[in-house]
C-alpha cells in the first residue's frame, strides 16, 4: 500500500511554512490561535475523553491556560475514548506495532503509526493522518538545514543525497518509520537512503557505512561520537557533507568532537513521538521552536509558567497539526528554557534550549582487554524490544559489570530481570564483550531528574 501522502496538502503547508520566514512573531501567534481553535473544535466534536476533561463552557476560543494538563498514562489508559476516529483502537494498534514486518505500512490506508521508546516509563502509540504528515514533511524539508532552504525546497525529499540513518530499526519508532515511509514514497530514493541498526557490532556497522558511502549521516549524538572515533582511527572512511543529530542532548563538546572527527557540520534537531519535528537549528546555531504548528509551555514543578531565561521543570505540548489524536497541554517531561527576544538570524520563531535525554555510552572490556563501546540507544532498544522492560536504571560498575535496577518486585520482577539479563548478555557478546556480569536490583525506584524523565544509562565514574 502507498504510504500516507497528499501532495496538495504538502504544497499548501510548504507555502505557509516558507511564508512564516517573512512574518512577525505576531503573525506566528495568529497562526497558533487559528489552529488551536480548529484543534479544540475537533477534540470537542470527536473525542469522548476530551469532552469529559474540558469544562462544559469550553469553546474554541477558551484560553489555553484555562484547560487541564494531561499525561501519557492518562491518555493511553483511555486510548479508544481519546482518538477522534473510532476505527483506531488500542488493541488493534498494539497488535500492529508488535509486527515488525508492518513498519511504515499505513493503518487502514489512512494513518501512519509509531510507538514511543518508553523513556518516560510508559510507551505510547501515536497516529498521524495525511494532514499531520504533510506538516512534518514540510518542516523537515524546509527547516532542518537552514543554510540551504532553497535547495530543500527544490529537493524536499533529498533525492540528491545518500542518506544513512543509524538508529533503532527493530520497532515502529518515529524516525525509522519516517525513513521507511520516504523510501516507499519514491523507489529512486529507496536506493539512496538506507537504515543501519545501532545494535550490530561496531566493526560491522563501520564496514556497512564504508560500503554505502553516505553524503548525510543521521543518528543520535552518542552514535555520531562513536563513529567520529572510528573515523579518527582510520576504520571509518566516509566523507559526509552533514551529520544530522537528534533524540539525545548534544553538548557543545560532543558537537565539536563529531564535527572534527567526521570533518563536516553538525545539524541538530529536537523532536518527539508526540510531535516529530519540534525544533530546528538556524545558521546561528540556535534551536528554533516550530511555533506555527506546536505550542510549548515551560512550567515549574507545580505546572505554573516559568519566565523566559529560566529552565523549566517540564513542558506542556499542544500539537496543532494532529486532530485525530488530540494533544492539548500534554506533559512532555522535557526541561526547556525559552530565550527572551528574537534571534539574530531574523526568524520570528522563538529560540529554546532543550535539556533532553542524557544517557551515557558505556565503555566495556572486550576480548583481550580491547575497549568496546555499548551505545545507550542500542542498550535501551535491547531492554525494551527483547526484554519488554521500559522502566529501568542501568549503571556501569566497572568495565565488566553493570547494575540493573527495576522497580518491579516479586515473581513478575524476577521474570523481567531474567529476561533483561539474558538480552543484555547476548547483546554484549555479539558486540565483543563475552564476560558481562549483570547485578540485579529489584523493587527499587528508578532515579529521575527534575524533568521527570529517567536518566536510564549511566557510565562508571571511577
């Protein structure tokens, strides 16, 4: 079946996205309000859950700050009442995402479906219609690489590039679904865009990338840093024009290491399963929020707004593109700082600083004492996909030993721990770490930062 794609919608959204570059902050606010009114109308008309959550006097003109905050757990618990299309049911979508052979296939011919990685302790399932996908496609094509917007407009699907995506490829994750969807949309693109699993041993990954010779490398910061090391040693022999990073926090130090090791610019983005393309970097290196299509409200621990310049405890997301699965004042859990004043690049879109996922790469002892790096995204995927565990804390004790903490206890907790230990040891052995020891900690809470998200994988500090 054809991937969800409407060229007329994409053209209309693309023109609007380009027009925003010449607009003002007030113009962006007007777009927000008009799209918020449409979202509230759709939620009140089609979502049983939102009709109950919103006060009887709520209308499309009710101020956003007067509406209740919702959480992933609250919405997933009542998924069938949350969505506005009754053909979307949690049981059928869970069965769909349990089948890896159906990744990037449209559900009912109308919806793209992906699952979250479960970073906040509970995985979610998110559904996008043609309108939402048109918005994400336009934002990706026209704003991801600000220094060359005209090239992105003339080549919105990056047909002139050889793009290598290095990430989690074993599940219906947003990035992988999006890559596979673009390949399905254009057979020529399928030969020039390829996905590589972060779960394979590093020498195998390096050999595959050398063979493919990408001009663009898209991956997580920790994976890009590892590949920069491989390039420095002479093992990785690729010459990418750009590296695209996302999914984890990119520190200035790591950015510089990647740029130097792979000898090209690094373009970072901010996204989530709840809204695929939240932010993009301008030519000045500042992260701009796509505020014409999403609203983020930085809040403190009591869900009160925080002023510009002050880090938030969490952030409330309102997705203005998706009326099928309304997200209104959704507690995303990220720590965000809104910058006061405009950016020097001239964009009317606000600048944000994001404190995202900060899991560590683990440096273990391999055969003959050779150092082996286990990437955090790969470890997370192993525990989630192979062991079915989403709430965990993995701490390195030494170069042979990991401490795994699970909040579950009793027989269920022990069974989960056994699955995790088996999966971790098998993964480590495949990576070249044959003597991995895993020390279990059951029935203890997972440490969480101020943002509410767990820092799930921590390296040895000794």
